[in-house]
C-alpha cells in the first residue's frame, strides 16, 4: 500500500479540513490588495514634506521606475502646489487598515 489517498478518499476522511481550505481560498481571492502595485504617486503621498517627496521622485527616476519627463512633471506639480497637490497624505498603516476594513465587510 502506497500511503497515498485519492481525492475522493480525502473528501470522505477529512470533510472539515476541505471546508477550511475552501474558506481560506475564498478569503484570499477576495483580498482587495492582491496584485496591487503602488504607483510613484502612492510613494510620494507617504512623504512628510516637499523635500522628502522630491527625494522619492529622485530615487524613482534614478532606478528607472519613472521617466525624466514624469519626474519633471511631478516636481513641477509639487513646486507649484503643495504636498497635497498629488492627493491627501497617506499615513502609516493605510493599506493594512483598508484590508482589515474590507475583510470585516466581506
């Protein structure tokens, strides 16, 4: 005897475990942040000052994550406006709070 179990045998022997695995898969598939890739603006909106936002832009440009034209456009927008010119500041833990709130509703 090989010790292996068929799918049907597994279902019969461990129905609660199968239910738990299905619920977990459903919960993971509802994850609102799964596959989310922050944009440069998402990073900039975490900055606490215009100087810090400019450092983020410089860093993203050096790494090739944004073009020179995009970096210049973002710098201009910050210089002409304020730190909030790109949207309200995102505080620490904003994504965690978003995920928890979404799971409570789901």
